[in-house]
């Protein structure tokens, strides 16, 4: 009985550790595809700064910020002005999707980088 | 044997010392060899007959190089370096993460950087200074000067798109481009050709008909009929008969007339024949439809109806064609009627394209 209980505890601990990784991997692929199709990667590099900040820079900026997800979703859908390195401002491109789950997935992926 | 701590420590120190000294000796040997290489006497590079030096700060040509001078100057670098630097204006954003293929251009002839004749991004897409600078007042970044495919921006006018290609690709097969059927119908070069991909479908004989058939649906349907040129079989392509870039002949045929085009393969129909059949020498499409037909061989209508479009009467022409062509055939006492011969004109009149026989006035032999 004790042995069985210990086994169950061990398996559930492992599951808790492994499952989030699996779900995160699936999200990443879908998010990358969405980013590529919407030309996000033309301005935002995944590992280097281009015309816009790199995704990991964005993630670092919003680390620990509870409002980060909502802010970023708003940024992608509202067309609010974005400042460019050469000084000019321009409305940020509005993402071409109305699927809230897809949008949340993308923002979560960016914030996880 | 008792293994004391002191013995252990001593052996570890000795091992470490010997390893360290071996390593440092190896390094010293390598360093000495390196120095020897660096200070070996290399003869000074002589300027070539053209007068230009072949060295630059970063790229030292081997001393005994007999390679031609590619116009490299110390300030700018090699043509490949110049080209790459110029392209980074665009590829700093339009890189491998682009949704549409961009960098695959470098796998094509248009991407040979070392040749100063090949175009850079801005050679075809225009300097696009507005696109590079952005515009605070606009809702999005202004379009480049020339947009070839509709994407984030509408495509440029067909004439402008074709002009970019024409700076290099003119003359030859494209002599008749201006005013040709495709050009007059607002079709530009990149509507058929793919530049940024190493596979340009229209330049592959097996894939080419597929591109033509995106617009020419009737011809695509025809190629699936019973009698057809072997296009589906991959043995013929549209460009075997047609020149899509413009032609002096009708229907964008390669040669000046229909008959000339067909004779490039069907030379036996050219003649000259002793007895000719006039619609044959005039235009093959009087009887045939080249893309496909359910009447073998590629006929527009069946005999006898086809023949009766010109030859009316109980049995076609009343007047013999040639001096030796008279007489009754097939044991009949008068001119046989078409019904008598089972409506199979070609059963007797076999040499329908023309006859070289002295007795072939009726094209029977």
C-alpha cells in the first residue's frame, strides 16, 4: 500500500514537470507560424534586434508584469503608434487574426522567450 | 599494501605536473612552427598588366595567383562584398524569416554576387527610399518602388514590372514583346516566371504547361481528349510551338505561319507535291486542331462532313484535278456517291496531304 502510494506520488510529480513542457512546445510551433505569416519576423528578430525590439527583449521588459499579456494583445490589435529607431512613428501593424486563443498563444510564446 | 593519504596526494601532484609540462611543450612547439610560417619570405604581389593591385586589407590573394583581376579595390572590396553590403539594406529585415522566399534568390543566376552584372535587390525593386525611411503620417510603411506580387502592397503596373526585366532581357526571343498578346493583356514577366526560387516552372518542360494552363483552360481541357499532342505525357511543352514573349506569326506561334510551325516536326507534309491539296498548303488548322480532339487525328470534324465543307455534290468535285486522274474507280460505272463508299473519303483518298504519284490527281495514291 505504501509502495503504491509512493509510486503514484512519483508519477504525478513527473507528470507535473513534463506536461507543461509538452504543451509549451506545441504552442511555440503554432505561434512561430502565426508570427511568420503576419510578417512579424520582418521587424522583430527572435534572437536579434532589427527595426523593432527582439522578442527576448520584449520578454525581459515585461518580466513579472501581470498586465503584460493584455498590453501586448492590445498592442497587436489596436494599431497603436510604434516608435522606430530613426525617430519616426507609425501605427503598429494589426495582426491578421481574430482568434483570441491564437493571439494569446502568440503573446504567451513571446513572453516566454 | 596500505594506501596512505600522503602517497595519494603525492601521486596526484606528480601526474598533474607531468601533464602540464607536456601541454606547455606542445604549445611552445606549435608557436614556434607558427612563427616560422608567418615569417617565411613571401614575394611581394606584382600589379597585373591592367595596373590594378589584387590585394585588399582583408583579402590577401596568394602570392602566385594567376586569377584575373575582378576589379577589387582596397576601399570597397570584391564585387561579392559590395553586392552583399548593398543587399543588407533590404535583407536586414527581409531575411530567412520572411513569409515569402527572398534569400533563395541567391540560389539562382540572379544571385551570383561575384558578377557585377547581376542585379541587386534595388536594381529590380527600385531604390525604395520612402520604404526604407518609413512615414510617420501614413498608416503603414510606404511600398517599395516596384512591387511584383500582391502581398502587403498591391502589385505595380504590368508595364513597370516588365520594364525591370527588360533592362537586361530584351531582343532575341523577346523582340516582339511590345504589342504582343500577353503584353497587351497586362501580363508581366513575373506573372509566368519565378525569380526568387531556384525552380522556375516555365523553364522546365514538364512543368511549363501547368503554368500556361492557369489561364488557358480550354487548351488544358483539349489535351485530355482522345487525340492530342503528347503534352500530358511530358514529351511536348507549349513552347515547342508557341513563343509567349511575342511572335510575328499568328497566335504567338514560333514561326511566321501555322504551316511553317507544324513543318518543324511534320516535315513530310511540306511537299512540294506533284498534286497538292490546297487547304494543306494554306493552313493546317483548316482541318486540324492542334491542342486536342476527340476525332483522331486531331481533326476538327469527321470525314465526310469535313471534306463536304468544301467538296459538295454527289461525290465531291466533278472536275478531275489532273490529266491522268480520270476514269472510273472501284469498278463503278459513274462517279460513286459518298454513301456508296461508306462515308469514308479517306479510304480511297489516302494521300490527302498531297501526292507525288503521276496518277495521284485525286490524291488516291
